[in-house]
C-alpha cells in the first residue's frame, strides 16, 4: 500500500462516529488480509467480492482524503476509508534535524544512516525539479525569534499529550484511534513550523504499527528511543531560545550548499529498507581529506527495490555508474552541492564523470582506518556520524538471546558483529554465517556503531576474505563457500570473555516495558521493583535506583473521588517520570559504551 499523509489519516478517523471508532482496529486487521493490486499510481483493495477500495497516490503518496474512495453503500462515511489509511504506511515528513542531532530511527543513529536517508528522499525530488534550497522568509524570521511562539507551544503540547497517551496505553493499547490522534498532532506541529516534532511523532506511530503487526523489523529499543525523542523535544521546546530553539524546531528540508569540485573515492554501498515503506541503496564515498559523502536512491518500495537499486545508475550528473560499481570506483564532480549530512545533490548544474577508485589499503582511504578506534567511537557518540573503520581478526560465533553474532578481535577488544538487516531477501545473515567459518582471518571492515555496554557494531562491508584487493558489500553481495580461505582457527573455540556489567538493564527493562505494555504493567501489585532499586544502589547507581522508584510510584498513583471511584491516571506525571528514567539510561549507556571501547566518557 502507498504511504498516506498523516493529515489524511487524522481527518478520516476523526470523521468516524463513536460506534465506528470502536470497530476501527478490527477493520484495519481485516483490510490488511485482503488482496491488493497496484497499477501505476492506483492501488485497489478487494473489500469483498462486490466492493473495491481504491487509493490514488500520485507521486507515490496519498495526500488527500478524497484520494481514498470506497464502493460500499455507506461511502464516503464508511469504516473502510479510515481503515485503509490506518493500515497503510505513514508518509514521512521531509524534516531535517541539525547535523549534530541524532535521528531516532532505524538501525543507525547518525543523520547519514539509512532511516535519515529515506527521510531525505523527497528533498531529492524537489531539488531535481528546481525547488529553492533556501528557507522561506517566514522561516528565517522565526529562526531569529528568541522564544517559541504561542502557536508553537500549543502544537508542542498537543504532540506531547498525544505521545503521553500512547505511553500510557503501550503498544498493545494504542489502536488506530490513538494513532490518529498522534498523527493529527504531528500535522498540527508541521503547520506550526515544527517539522522535527512532526517527524518524530510520525516515527512513533510507525513503530507502534510495526509492533502491533509483529513486523520482523520491529525493535522495542527503537520505539523507546522514538518516544523519548518526542517527549524530550516537546518538553524542552516551550522553554528554549536562540540556537537551541532553532535546533528543536528543525528544518522543513535539508539545505544544500555549493561545494565546487570534488574528487571522490568509493567506499561501499548498503541497502536501505525501512519500516515506513522506503527502500533503495546508498553509496558512501570519501574525499582526499577523509570527508564522507553519500549518493542515494531511496523511494517507496520493499526488499526487491533495495536489492535492485544496487544495479541502477547513480542519480548524479551524467555518470552511468551503478551503486555497486561506485562502491569500488571513483567520481569527479563539478558544481557539487552538499547537504549538511553529506548527501550529494543532483541538481541540473551538477556534472559527474567516472574516475579511478582506490584500495582500502591505499591513499586516501587508508587514513580512515588509521584513526584510533576509541577516537572513532567517541566521535560517533558525540557527533552522530556512526561509521567505524576497523581492522579485525575473526574468532567465530557467539550465541546470544537474539541469535548468533560474529566474534572478532579488534585491538584487543572482543567485538561482537551483527547483521545490519534481518530481512531474508537480503544476504546479510547468510554472509555473517559464512564469515564465521573463516576463523582466524584478518579483515578490514566497515561497521556501524551499536551503542551499548559491550563493543558491538553492525557489519556493513568487508574486504574479500580470499582477495585483499577486493571488497564485499555485505548487504548486497552474496558470498560463496568458495570465496573463503581455509580457517586458521576453529570457530568452536570462539568465546566471549566474561564482563562485569553495571546492572543498568534493571532500569532499562522497566523503561522498555512501559512502552510495550503501558503504565499498567508497572502498576501491578508486586511490580514495585524495590529489590531492583536496592541492587542499583549497591552497585553505585543511586540515581538509577531513585528514578526507578519514581517511575513505579508514578505508575501506581491513582487518586479517587469522594465516592471512592478511581480517577483518570495522571499521564503527564507518568510521562515525566518515564522521560527522566529514559534520558538517564541513554546518557549512562553512552558513557558505558565509550568506556567499553577504551574511550573517554568526557570525549563522548
């Protein structure tokens, strides 16, 4: 199904009668099981043998309520139109966060990670159509404002309250009606000039839908991060001013700046596959000074588009290079334009031709691997640029709760390497298993930092195990057994050293439980967590213990009226207690991650 604009879903759900609202979740589940046929910009769903539901998506997105039409007798006031909008992916806003602000979405946290690249997909189309890259005059005036306007405060409060209601209910209780309320608040925020809050709220709805549909790509940690981002942003914005306020507002699109001529060298390509219905590929390149630039091809689609995009020509200048070829070749670009995240523009004035590439072991790419690992990790945690360039020795596999991971030695650290994508249509997991059989091999790799108390990273690319002059894009290329050299160490000998971890998971678990099950799971008798709080204090995490106690107290606190009846829960108090615990957990985990990689907590 095509993505649907948040305002369309909010409008259709809001127009339902109370009786139909109660039936909406069942209608969504029923519609999701019906056959879908797509022909160009039109998607047709067979509601039953005699009734069709038609979605018109010019440009790939449904942008108006009248673009969803139903043939049933109750149309246009039927349940089917709202159910279709609620079942379809949410169209992503093209909101740009400042370059030093991590984007809470997908597998990575950097502004250049796949989820953020998908959010920039519409910007590319606008630029190619000749849209102006500078913000309008109204936006410039607002950027200079010392404090938030009344309209911005009202919109931020609406987003905050709707997100707090989602946290109160948990994913199990956040049906289509609550989702629509948050989408309505997101649309209001976008109209008020708060694109960052709007995009973050849409991310929460997308995560909730993934949880409720048992999407294999769903990660509770990602949804928790999205909820934390929304609540933190809307809590800070009404009191912010100056540059901090501008950052909290965000930008409607990523402005491009002229960057003259560039000589770029291909590094690797990776697939993009998001829960919001976007797919494609992004190629990473570097200049002679080690600066990173990306060329992306992302649009609505699924795994087939992600794998197919690797063999499409890159959309820049007149070059005929495919993404797969660019990852091993080079580019000479004139008239270049670059976004703050390093994405190359494809405007009419940009010229690009194929040039010679460079080996990972030769200049200028070798310098990326010469940066000390702790410094790379500190930079990733501080600036959000989360690519790591590592030299590792493979040791075999280690079994974890979530599955097997590849254990490698990296400058004396026991590094856990995991797949960037779990979709079976992509070769990531199969490639990881094959590499595990090459125990003892010394490889140069590119990975994406996975913050946590143990050294962990998502494996993106590696030098070819049997040919150091070649490289493998592990999300696009498929290794064969014949590619592997004989193992010099037995994979069965692989074992991760015992680590004395701080028991921060006791607080993190409750933060995640609240997102999944809502306030009520922390309010059950016997779930006070007194023993966990005491353990945290014994380990020197007194603040964590206090925050855990406050979270349970806020969850269990229910006042009664004069007749002894329970009053509605104080969702604002609970959301504040949850946000405090979530922010503390995030900051301590950053410090623990830096320490695990041998870096300085202060550097991170």
